């Protein structure tokens, strides 16, 4: 017989209560740590997306300005039509690349949706654990009784069942690591 066990093989009530509270604490900390990691990752993704969008929109703006300059030169007759056509084609390709890169920057929506989904699952997991602690309004049996020990054991089992599967993954870490279909 272990030193903490009663003659019937049951753990004393104070040991069961401490194990139960410890399990709830550990599980709650795991879920909250995951939510915290997801929030940090979402902040990084949003920062990266905003920088990518700003850079590419500014590049598009500059390419459109150069396109307008070429058009003005063509209209003024200072640039030959063949040279102007080549410039327009090059600028068209450049603008297309910048638009594609900007659209890639919009992928953050998919990744942040996955992170938000994970956070919702973690919060639901916490709610489940706290729900497992609910005794459905039943009064606790007298202290030291076998019924109280059985109730604590049952609550501990329900918390243990709800405490599995804390970690999940998001499929993409950075904008460039995924696939996106343009238009």
C-alpha cells in the first residue's frame, strides 16, 4: 500500500482534490499558452502582409507613373511608337508581377482564419474542462465519505478525458510558403 492510499486503495480526499486542481491548472495553462502563441503568430502574419501589400501597391503606383510618362512621350511625339510599345509591354509585365505579389500578401486571411479557429477550439477546450468540474447542482457528500471520494474521482476522470488534444497546427507559416490561385 502506498503511503497516501487509504486501506481501501483509494487516495485521500485532499490528495484527489489537489490532483484535480493541478490537472485543471495544467490543462488551462496549455490552452492559454496555445492561444497566446496563435495571437503572436497572427500578429507576425498581419505585419508581414501589410508590409507586402504596401510595398507592392507602391511599386504598382510607380510603374503606372512610368507608364503615364511613356504615354505622354508617345502623344508628344518625342518617343517612337515601337520604343513606346516595348516600354508599355515591359511595364505591363512589371505591374502584373506586383499585382500577383500583392494578391499573395492577401493569403494572410486564410492563415489568420486557421489561427482564429484554433483559438476558438482552445477556448472551447477550457470551457469543456470547467464544465467537467460542474457537479450539476448536486450537493457534495459529507467530508471524508466514500461518496465524496467517488465524486472527486469521477470529476477527475471527466477532466482527464477533456484534457487531450491541446496542440494543433496551422498549415502555413509565411506568405510565400503556400499556393494561391490568381484570378
